[in-house]
C-alpha cells in the first residue's frame, strides 16, 4: 500500500521581489548621496571676492548737482576716466554725475542714493608714477566746490597713503591732487603735487 504523502513547496517569489526592491532602493539612495556630495556649496550671501591693491576716491557734498570726474594715469601712460573705464590694472568703478541718476527704481521701489563719490581700483603692482587728477566737468554755481581725495593701500592692511581737500572753481577746471611712486613690491616711495593735465590738455570731454 502506498503512503500518500502531501508534498508542500514554498513559494519564494514574494521574498525575491522584496529583496530586489530593497536593493534597488539602496542603489538609488547611494546615487543620491554621491550626487549631493558632489554639489558645490554656493558662495554665502552672494559675496564675490574682488582683489584690489589700491583704492583712489574722490567725494563731494551729498545732493550736490555738480559733476566731478576722477582721472588716474599709470606708469605706462594708461589713463582711466569716464570715457575709458578700464585701462591696464585700473578700473573706474562708477562715473558719478552729481544728482543725475541718483534715483533708481528697484523692484518697483524708488531708491535714492545722494552720495557723490567716484572710485578707481588698482588691481596689481606696477612700478613707477601714478597721477591722480580731478576734472570739474559740469559746474552749476560760481562758488568753489570742495572735494576730498583719498588714496588707500588695502593689502595686507588698510593704510592711507594720501588724504587732502581740493577746490574746483568752474566747468573745465582740472587739477592734479597727488602723484605717487610705487616700487616693484607696491610700496609707496614718494609723493608730490606737480601739476600735469591729462584731459583738458588733450581736449577730450564727454
């Protein structure tokens, strides 16, 4: 007599599917981790490092309508000014025209900037003489206008090379505020105030 045996076979297809699904999820998690690790961290606050060795600036009275221009010549004869805002290692950061363009609309909001200032940055060292001039491009009054000129060496720390007050009298008035000499390492060797016209002599105006 044959014994009837009940043979039970286990269906492992469900476990295999779960294992496959788990491995797939593990793989996706691994790839996500690698991708996240390779993403570069953005610059905090949108800050952009701008290298400069010297700052040359001129300021005059807030809300004053007169147009004063800063003009700088480097040892090779390059001149940076309103019509040539990049020359050699120098850059004119802003052409301030008095009260003109002091009001801006940003995101629908009327923003006012009454400060009158022009800045030239020097982004490297070039041995020789630099000439810093002022031009009274547009005068609205007969009273002399007081300006403040500053030359600063900012690396490795801020050091004021020159600061002085200068008065401009009328439209077309140009003067030399200061002339300074740099050695090959960017050290200031000498200052003088001999006059050298850079713009009005050549007849170049806006």
